[in-house]
């Protein structure tokens, strides 16, 4: 009897990362990553189109819904893609067995990617796999119907992934030039996925001074909503800062920014000539942009192929909630609160409308009525003090009616020349031209400032009052003793 002793089999203790391409766009992204020699991950392609599966360079290929679609595709119907994924979900779960992290890439708006990606993401997350979605939105020229289908698929996928990265294809025009080919444009979009996967694999697989473990990645990317990924590479003077700025500024991402990010993974990779001050400069530049209490995990590794260069990769998560909380207060106070402040002064506008401009003539109208009464009083009582108290009520009634009624105050002055100056300075402009002919006659009779003897003798203080004085003497019977006094 012989006993054979063999060393125990020990599984390799390293995180397993799987990248699943769902649908036609997902399969093309996998092909571009394989062509870019991305290492350390397992590539899986799942599609309802058997012809596209046969052309894929991936080692693991899954036919979705062979009984439902018969390998002919989903026909741009998300419900067909969903049913096909549910039919083959067991095969997908077997392909994900033992994976710690899963990237799901798809193009939203079609049938397979829009319908099957949420089903696969749900199955992966139920197995405890850290699930990250990287999807694209269609071009504008593809129509509103396809865009609405894509948005519906993104909302459904968001429920079943830990973090989600959305890349609108329309943003490709921001970085493309007139000579950019159609194939090159889609390769630019696929680079976002490559950068995100490479930034994580470089830190966990490549040797370096500061390594990251998978638990660090899970703490940053687990259940953090929308995320952004970017990689920048530069050389020469200021290469560290330039690489960090390129990693942050990614025009392809769907309106997300690093500001306010709750979780950040920073990867700084360079050759043996990478200096300490360069690492500090790049790390501090990124730290200043995120939330002060953000969970920042960073690592540094060496790559002999990057001598003279520095590559900075950034994965920022938890930015959707922060951006929404900041955008609302900034837009509302400035766009709405400031406008009412300008519109409030419109309240005085009713004042001119309701202003008693027509009431001013009404206030001035009583003054001629009071004038005949003063004439009768003047005839009965020739003494000057008698009409003064009678004219006072007219002056008291005028001011409460409206400010322009101040011409009634003229009767209290003794000098008519001064009265004319007061009227011209304050209120004579609106009412004086109209009421001037009629009040001019009673005014000198009530309180012209001249005595009865002067009027009977034809004496005047000004050329304007002389005619009035002469007219006033025509209807009076002057006693003889008064004439004798004037002669003396």
C-alpha cells in the first residue's frame, strides 16, 4: 500500500475582475479593450445576435435567449432583450462565478443592451459582486424614440449597479475633428471604459510602493451612484500637474464633475524617474477639488514603459447627489429671487395711475366759487380784516385735497409780487395757465395788498394790478369824505 502526498491546491489569492459586453456596442467595446492589451481581467460577451458573437475575439461568449430570438437579435426591442437575458441568466451566473468585481458595458437605446444589461447587473449584484455599469447614450440624429428608450434603460440599470458611468455619444463631437473617422470616434468612447478598468488593475496587480486592495476599491465604489473615470498622461516639465488635469477634465462624461465627490481613487503610475514632489503635486491638485471629508484612496506604482512620463488615473464616485444639492440653490436664488426684487418696484406704478391728477382741478374748482362770496362780503364789509377769516377756510380745504392746490394760500400774502413768485416755483405750472383769467379778478379784491384809498385814487403797486383796480372802482359809490382825505 502506497500513500501519495501532494502539496495542497491553493487558489491564487488575487481579485478577479470580469468585464461583460452586452449587445453589439458592448461587444465592440470588449474587442477594443482586447486590442489595447488590457491585462488582469476576464472578458465575456453576451448577445442575442449569433453572427456578432462569432466575430468577437473574447474567449467566453454567451448566446442570450436562443429559443426566443433564435440568434437573430432583439430587433431594437428592450422587452425582447430582457426576456432573452432571463432565459439564459443561469449561464451568465456561471460565467461570473468567483468574480469580485464586474464591469457591465452596453449601448443604450437598442434592444439587447437596453433590456439585458439590467438583468445581468441584478444577477451579479445578488451574488455579492461589486457591479459597475459603463453605458453610452445614442447620438441626437438617432431620433427621440431611441433616446427615450436609452434613458429608460439607464434608469433601470441604475437600480442594480453600485456605480454608473454614462457616456453620451453626442459628446464625441467635442473631441473629434473634421478628419476623425467613425470608427475612431467610437474607440474614443471605449477608452473611458479602458481607463477605468486599467486604473484599478494597475493598482491591484502591478507592483508598487503603495498598493490598493480590493476592499479599498469596494469602500469607494460600493453603492455610490454616478461616477466618473479619467486618465491623463504627460511628460516634460510639469508633467504631474498636466496629467492630473487631463484625468479630471473628461468631456465625454455626462455632465458630471469631481467637485463634491464622496469617494476618490487616485492612481499615479510612472517610471523609475518619478519624483516625490511630482506625486505630491498631482495628489494635492485632485484633493482640492473633492469634498473635504471625501474618502480618498490613492496608490502609486512603477511601470518601465512609462520612463519620462506620468500617468494619473482618477475614479470619483458619489457625485450625483452633491451636484444636485449644489445646482438647485445656485440657480434658484439668482434666477428667481433677483427678478422679484426688480418687479417689486412695479407697485408704485398704480400710484401715478391713481394719482388725483384729475382731482387737482376739482380742488381748484372750489376756489372760484369762493371768490364771488368774497365779493359780496367785501361789498357789505369794506374793512380788510373781514374777508381774511372768510378766505381762510378755502386755504384750509385746499391742502388736504392735493398738493397742487397750494395756490389758495396766495390770499394770505400781502404782496402780490411775492405771490406770483411762489406760484411759479411750486404749483403754478399745472393749474395756473387754466385758472389764471378767472381767479385773477377776485384775487386783487380779496387781498391785493392795496388799501381802499389807493384803489379809489387809481394807485397801483404794479402794472399788472392797475387795470383790476380801475375796474373795481367802477361799481362803487365813493363817499365824499373819502375823496377829501385822498386829496389831502
